[in-house]
C-alpha cells in the first residue's frame, strides 16, 4: 500500500510506502483539464485536478500549465475612485473610446488610454449599462434619464427640446425645436434587429420597451426621435409572481430574458411592432447578475444561485462542478 502526498516537488512526486519510507519517483502529468478544485478534500481530488495554484492557465496549451500573461496598465483616472464598469464605444469613423464608470456614478472617457475626461456625473452606486446604436453611445442606469453621446455632444433623452440642451443644434435628422424621445429609464439596454430594447424600469420591472422604425405617418425615424418609443411598445414578462427582469442578452437572433428563477426567449417573427413571440424555457434556473451573462464557444453562460450554467437556445445545463 502506498500513501501519496498530493503535491509536486519539482518534477517528482513524494510517495510513502507502508513502512513510511519516503522515496521519490519521476511522474509525468499531461492532463490538467480538471483545473482547480477547492471543494474536495486533498486526498480525494482527481489526478487531473489541483488543490492550490496561482497565476497559471490550464487551457492555453494542450497538456501544459503555463504562466498567466498578466495585465497592461491603461492609465489612471484623475480621481482616486473604484472603477465598476468598462465599455468600448466606437464611432462610425472608427474612433474608439474607452468608457470607465466609477462607483460614485462618474463616467470618464479616453482615446489615448492616458488622458481621461469626465463625460457625465450620475447617481452614486448605480452601475450603468451601455449600448452603441446609430453612431451614439447610449447610457442608462434605471434612475437617471437616458443619455446619448457622439464623442462630442451629450444629449439627455427626457422629452425636452434639443435646442434647450445645445442652442440651435440637434442630432442627425432632427430639428432643434423638436423634442427628444422620453426614453424609458431602464436598468438594461441592448440592440437586436436594429431595435433598441430597454428593460426593468421602476414602473415596469417585468417590462421591456423597444424602439420602432417609423412614426405614425410612415416616416423613417431614429431611436432618439420623440415618437420612437411609445408606451405601447412594451413586452411584459409577468410570470414568477412578478419577479423583475435581471438580465437581457441577444443570442442566436433572439432576446434572452433572465429572471431570478426563470428564463424566457423573445423572437421577432415579422417587421411590425406586434410581431414578437415570447416563450418560457423549461427551467427554474435564472440569474441575479446581469454582467455574468456572456457568450462563449456558441453557448450562453451565466452565474446562477448554485454555479455556472450554459444555455444552448433550448435547455439549460449546469457546467460547474466545484
């Protein structure tokens, strides 16, 4: 009988036989696919798992553990505050801005990664959601009025006239004397099929507002036009006793809507404002964490209450085991 100490000593493994004699044997490890296991007792972990490791990656090279590549410093904000959100906004001319939000609600931007400029100061402790559409950066946090920014001018979408914000000016296709859209103050925003979707407002925590392409006269309009988001352009996901929407994500041409204990998918079935189909996914798993929802290797991954899950468009599977 042998007792194996679960730890590498250089390229050797320490083994004690039944007489407690310590000897060393050369062993080869080529499978590290099990990764880090902090749940199981050290003597019970699998041969392709480790109990303790730092600054390494398991999946960069097949059969090898490699050193983590580290990070690059992008500069410092002009204030000593915690950054809670990053986003990259690209203008139609190709100019790229890094957007950084601090815990106190301040949003900064930079082009050269060195010089940071304050864009807007919003309510403390509310993490913003961002989207890029029609050449603008869209900003929402569920409380403050929605903002749009084109790299130069910041506009507030609260239903006021454009002229009252920047004298004699307005976004493309708008007259300065016209009003902006009074955009829903939702927590989450995303783009699908050239429509903006804004979810979870104070009055409609289970609702998703969406923009339209035309006004009542059939004229093309932008999403910031006063007629772009009428109150009737609303999808309600009202199951689960009124649980609020916790996350939205576009995946394989459909809008995936997360609640704490449920998932729904919204498909656009035609070009009009009523051509939507809502289907509940057969699961009681959901998420509380909007920013945990990511697409990876053609799957939609998210953090649930008891681990990490994957959604393939039809069913949900738990993929974390430790």
